[in-house]
C-alpha cells in the first residue's frame, strides 16, 4: 500500500501534500525536521490521507490534490474537521 497524505503546519497554517509507502515513518520524519521542504514549518498535524494500491496511483492522486480542483476537494472534505478542531 502507498499513501497520499496532507499535513497542516501549525506554524503557518498551510497544507503540505505528499505520498509515501510508510505513513507513520514519513510523518515522524516531517515532525523531526528530516524533510528539507518542511523542516521550517513544524509542527504538523496529519489532517487527511488516502490509501492506494500502488505507487503510481498514489503519485497521481498527490498531483491531483495539488491542483485547483484538488484543493477545492480537500477544502470541502476537511470542512467538518476544521470545525471540530477550531
């Protein structure tokens, strides 16, 4: 299984989207500053993830979630989560 995931930076309030085979390990790497592109945006909350059968599908989904329509999808999908965690 591969995972497409979305993190919320508690520092700047922006999202980060990525994909990985080991979600727990990758989240820990983000939290510990081991990922160059996010090390200055810690700490994070994992706000969304999807499981995919293979890496190709996970990468396609990651690319989609980074598009305008993907961001609209996430905004609608996370609307209830944001209300519960405000």
